[in-house]
C-alpha cells in the first residue's frame, strides 16, 4: 500500500484490476440494467479498459457492451466553432451529452425501453452513423467509456475514474493533442473527478495501476 497526501493506493496487476472491476460491476444492482462510466482522458485509455471488462462481466452472468463517447460527438460546426484547438470548446461543446442521455442512459433506467443507440455520429464523415437500435437484456451492463464524463449530470449507476497526474497526462498525450490539456486541468478544478467517482484507479504507469482506497 502506498500513500500520498493522505490518499492510500493499493497496487494491483492489470489483470487483477480487470477481475476486481468485473466483480464490482457484476454485483451492482443485479436486478436491473446497469449503466457504468469508465471516465478518463484518452491517455488513460478508458475504452481499452471497458473492452477488457466485457468478457469477464459476461462470465459473471451479465451481458455487457461498450459505448464510446467518441461515437457521440456533436457536429463539427458546433465542436469547431471556436477553432480546432480550443480547450474550452473541447470541454464544453465536444460531446453530445444530451444525445448520450436520451439514446442510451435514460433508456436503461427503470421503466425505460432498453433499446439503445450504439453510435450516433461519425467524426470522419461528420454525419450520423444511422446505426440500428439494440435491446439490452435484463441485467445487462453498458460500459460508457471516454473523457470528461463526470459532473455532467449524466445518470450512471457506477462510476470509475482513471486518474493521471498532470505530468503523466502530459507525457502520455500525443503532442498534437496537448491543446486539450487545459480542459483536463479545468475538469480537475471544477469537477474533481477523483472525489465524485465511486472508484478511482491511478494509471500513471498502465503496467502498474493502483486502486485508491477510501
């Protein structure tokens, strides 16, 4: 166990991390469909972790699938209105949270029709994907993975935050994406995701993650 500034972090292997998260997810509200946020900057690779969880969660008796927030972008005319490298635009305008809520999260709430849209927008073509709706079975799990998910009012049942120090975030973010770093600094100040997430995992070194203990 390591401790920094009063925070205790328990090192685990990447394989053990997946197993522990799968256990936690499978045990959470087994009587209904589950909405899980895997929140983290692209440098923390939340999508990869979400995809690694699909089969272990299924083995534990709950069908699972991944929704990528990169498939729920707003049109370029809105995202890029302030320029292609504006961090405030990235923070405030990039993601279509309303669509994610309407087409995925609200539909999985008790009383929802459980028919979700797996993708909404293709950033490469800047057009709707025209994806077909999918029905999530009872007890199913949807893992929503991407950055800046917390503090938006999106209705999740379980939230996991992949935390990076500013130095690690800068080191692991490609240079052409460094313009997004002020957006994550703002996220830390305005949302403090490590304080609001149900579970925090430090991933400064992806080979040696550490679960932050309460």
